[in-house]
C-alpha cells in the first residue's frame, strides 16, 4: 500500500489508505518552497513516520505536471521543484517507487473510484477553483498526455467575448499561460470577477457576486449568466468528444451547488446526446481529493498512466 501525499504551495499533507481504502490526513507540514534539500528531507521524514506496512511506494498529488519521460516538473507555486525530477530524487533517498501525478488528475481518480463518478468508465473531472482545470479517466485509466498535460481544458484561446451574443464584447483577458482568451480567465472564481468587473466596472469577489446573484441582483445575474455560458459552451464540445458518464466538479466553486446546477443545465442543453440525470455534479472529494486520488495511482507501470484495478 502507498504512502500518499498532497503537495501544495502552502502545506504538504500525508496519509495512507485504511482497510477499506479511505485516506485520512495523518501528517501535515509547511511546504519548504525555496530549498530543495529541505523539501526532500521533509518528505523523507514524513514517509518514515508512516507504518511500515504502508511503505510499498509513494504516491504524490501535486499542483504541477511531471513529464512522463523525464520526470521534470512544471510547477508555479513551489520554486525549488521547478524542472526537478521529484520522483527520481525521492526514489534515490527512499529506495521505493515514487509516482507523481497532477492534482486535477488525482481528483479524477478519487471521483472515479471513490466519489461522484464511482462505477463509471469515462470521467472528465473538472476543477473550478481560482482558475479552470481538469483530469481525464478513460476506460478506468488515467490519461497522462505528452509533457504530463491532459484534461487541461482551461487553456487555449477559445473564449467567445460576446458569450454567444449575450453582451456586446468583454474583450479578452490576459491568462497566466501567456495567451489571451483562455476559459481560465472567465470560468473560475477569478473569471467571474473578471467578467463582473468588465461588465459593470465594479470590483467584487466571486463569493459576493454569487451572493448578489442569489439575492436577485441583475448585474450579478448577468455576470453569472455570461461566465457559465462560456464554461458550458466549451464544456459541451468536450462532452461530445469524450462521451463522459460523469463530470464531477472540484475546486472552491464546487461548493456553489446552484452554480454547478446552472452549468449542468446549460451543458445538457448543448450536447449531442441526452443525459437524463445531472452530468456536471459537485465532486464528493472536495477536501481530500489529492490524498484519496493518490491512493489509486498504480506504481508498477513506472508511469502514472495506469490505475490500480478496483473491484
Ligand atoms: Zn491560459
């Protein structure tokens, strides 16, 4: 069984599956962001605190991408790991296999095997947090693409700045990936804020905009309509391409069940097939997706593109 890690810019959390596969948080340390030596020492220490029976391999969920060929990490919020082969460095110190998987991909594994999409073969799990991300399971297996990229529907300049003619034009917002017009700039919490600011010249945070929408505020309602329309239009094309049985939503906006229901209603009205039941649904693993998903990473392939079979 694995020692599981969820590594973010602020904290490193560890845990391991119990006899029924549930992962609880067992350890938590501040992330040493600037020193690779400190980072590795912290990880080794946390692994050694796990029961010996768990120490078959290390499964890591991280807010970045590991190149499947070289292990080199693309990561924004932990500077000391940029370009490093984290799996290789840890394997040399721990003498056990280490697998590193993107956190949205771990959400997809968690929801497929222990969440809202349990029993489904094809799952596109999406993240609506500060930005927009996603992870893809096809035929029960995590898809890990070239350079570790897959499921990243938030990037690529696809946005229609009129939201299907609902507004004259929002223009294009600059994205962190370097392009303008990515869904990431209009779809997550920051995206709703961008849209609201552009439409109404009013700076409010996403939570305030959603609360105003619920209270019947017309300006907020237009912002929510425009943002969800853009998300649904993009998502409908992915539904037609992938044929998913479920689209669980993680990230901070997943708590806004009414917002997710609105996106679901729009998407189901745009796709080629008929979904009788909600397709876009809140994920079940909203707090622990990284740890729970990491428990379903298969270590034997040496590459994070196979998941352990679960009956
Ligand atoms: Zn982008």
